[in-house]
C-alpha cells in the first residue's frame, strides 16, 4: 500500500487522545522507552516467527531508527522498491532509499521483504502511458524483475512478486498487466523472479483476503493451480489493513488452509484503524485485535512473518487515505508504545510492564492576566513514574495565541500548541516536578485548556 503524511493538527489530535488514554508516560524512560521486557523480534524468534515493520529510509535515525532496529526482525520498504521509485524515467534508476534500507537491515541483523515487483499502482508514467504490444510489455516486466531482484540477490529474504491481482468478488483485476498479458503475467513474474534469485521466497500479496471469502478463495485456487503447474510460489501475503473490531473470525482457518497447500503465510501490512479521536475504549479494542491477529499467526506453524505497516502513528498511511481514521499502529506519534504493542508482545509469549495510568500529569494555570494579554504556566509532576523528556500539548478554545515561552520550546499551529522540554529540564523524577511559562494574547475569553503529556 501507499505511505503518506498527515496534517500537523490531525497528528496532534490523535497524539493527544492516544497518549492520554494509554498513559503515554513510560516509567524511567520517557516516550522513547522500550516497554517490553524482551524486544518483539526476540519474542517472535522464540516462537519460530519473524516480526517486521514497513519503514521509510530517510527516517532511520534517532528514536525511529532505534525502534526499527531493536524491535523488529525484518524490514519492508514502504515505497522505496516500487517501480515508480526505482525507475522514474525509462532506463534511469534510483536505488538510493532501497539501498539505505537494505544496508540498515544488514547492519541490524534483519531480513528484508522486497515490496513489490508487479502492481497496478505506483508505476511510472512512462510505463502506464505507453502503447505497448504484449511482447514489449512482457519484455519490460521481465527486465524490471530481473534488474531489481538481481540487484539484491542474496540480500532479500522474500519478495511480494505480484501485488493485489484480484477484485473483491474474486475476479482478476483489470489493468496494465492483466489487459496486456492475461493471467499468465502472474506465473511469468514468479518464474522470472526465481531465475533472478533462486534463494528468495516468492509471494503473492493481497488485501481483504484475511478471512475465508470470495477473494481469498480465488487466491487459494490460484496458488493451488500454480503449484500443480510447477510454477515457483513459496507463500501468500495477507495484508491485514483492518478496521477496529473487524478481525475476521476465520483468520486462523484461512491461514491454515493456505499452509495446507504447502506454502508459507505472512501477515504483510498489518494495521488496525479507528475513527478519530482515539480513546481508551478504542485503544483497548485495537489491542485485542492486534493480539488476535498475532495469536492466529502463532497458532499456525507455516505463518512465518507478521509485519506492521509502519510502527508509529506519525508514519502511517491511514490518515491520508481514510479521512477521519487513524491511530492504526502499535506506537503513538511520539513513539510511545500503545496497548496494541503490549498485546503483540503478550501474544508472542512475552511479559510486559504496562505504565501506570496518570503517573505523570500536567496542570495549566493562568498566573496573570490583563486587558489583551496573559501569563500562563504549566506544571508537570510525576508520582509512580519518571520522565527523561516530555512534550505538553493543548488546544485553545477561544483564539488565544502564545507569543513568548521560557523553560520550554513552544510552537502553535492554529489553536494547537506543542511545548517540549528545554535541554536542561527534560528529566522529571518520580515525586518531582518542573514548570514552564509563557505569555500570550486573548480577546473575549481566556478559558483554561486541558493539557496532554506525551
């Protein structure tokens, strides 16, 4: 699927709600703490599984890079290996981000899932707008697969060779490949990929095929036919872009029936979106959903990989694609683990220490006010937890504007204000507190907003 960015205000709203509901404050570590007693990748390995995440190469630094490297055993390039990214103009290649992700994975002892070679989407304009004969189109596809798979030969554990070949009713999706080459484009693509890297596992990947339905049955019949024909096919990918509370009841049964065909199964793009804003009830249901999917994979020996499609809400495609929905990943936008994270860990047999709810809090007060302005203060205090850094956010309800701040770095976008610690006051010990202040303007009213910590 496609990755996309979200608006600052939407991110802040989702962050505030999610952080408040999950206590967002991790004892003795702040928002970047790794909350499981054992990293997810190690828990998964103990179960004979690999847990992965889709990543953006440019973000693989700082807290994002630390989490991607320490918590996950495989990486999927979110966009970097798609045709429009690697060959934006015919014969002109750009491997920069793809190479960066592969190098990062090698440095962190991780597998790479290549994504994706043949898809109806995110193809370069020169390809989709061309007038090709069937023979020319077949040559272009073979050359593309041979070039990309060959470049990473020996460094990619598995490829999503063909992506999303079916409609919801189980018929083949029409488009460039089906219209130009017929159904055999799938078998040919798999055959060409095998020739380019005999060691890589080859997958067909699709969405809405998690439970037993017309679409997943079409995929099942295709895989069965390919195996009977001797076409190389090693696995199926169930994307699992799910909606809150809608994990298919037949998920494990469906995974098992593919396994019984003699192929591996991977959950390739897992996220669970909810209507925003997030709240404690939605986050609890999301945790149950993540746990159910993870448990279903654990229960089937040939379910070998579970990959989340971005591990933090700030790097999720959901809000840009499904307006009003988001908060779909196991970490919030500030990289704090959500209940979903703990649920995954528990389904993998791990033990977690859930942060105490309300252990740290922020209190907003107006300490001075005059005809057009005011001085405000926020006090952050902890009891039962500690922070190594903090972020305070709030939304003004009457048009107030922050004009100056001290003991914090504050920015305002519309009504939303975000303040982060200064270099010298990020630490808030258990039983301790810090304060920061600011001047602002008001007109007509100056109600006190609710502050959320992250």
